[in-house]
């Protein structure tokens, strides 16, 4: 029989002790903030003819009417979070976020549920069963 790798026992212990954030069968999602242009967007930015972003001073002057709007375009947008990677443990999500922070735009860790995902729930429960007897002692 194949020996079960040590990391699965460590993962099992983490699954038992981590903060589930009041979520059944949690999965930890590393997400980053993205934007998309939209006429319905409540947020906006000013762009010049070469599509360069206005700095804070220029944007304030454009908003206040102190700067001529000619050559500038007001672009509405919406922000949304997109999942970059998924993890069974919060520890792994935190490590990933720290390792790739330089590549991610305003990252966050969001907790979702594996609800109705029988395959992942069974896998998670099997991993947890590896240290269940130690937990009962």
C-alpha cells in the first residue's frame, strides 16, 4: 500500500483548526480587483487623447470645470473581483497571496463554500479523516 504523504496530514490538521469564517465546507479564493469600462459604471476616470490617465490634480480640475474638457474623455467603469486561485486551506491562500502580491491588483482572500460540489467535499472530508482519531483523544 502507498504511504500517505506528510503534507496531507498537515493539511488535515489545518482543515480542523483554521477559521472557516462561518462557512460550511469552505474554499479559500485569492482574488484580485479588476475593472471594465461600462456606461453604467458609477466610477470614472479622465483620459486624454492618447489614452493617458489624468493625474489627481487634472482630474479634480476637470471635475470642477477649471480645466477645459476638450481633448479629455470621461470613462465610466465598474470594479469587480476575479478569482485567481483556489485553496482548501487558508494558510495556502495566505502564502500564495504573499508570494504573488507583486503580480496581483489589490488582492483579497474570499471564502466561498463547496456546497453541492460532492467531489470536492468528499476529498476534503477524506483529508480531514486522516487526523480525526487524534482529534478525538
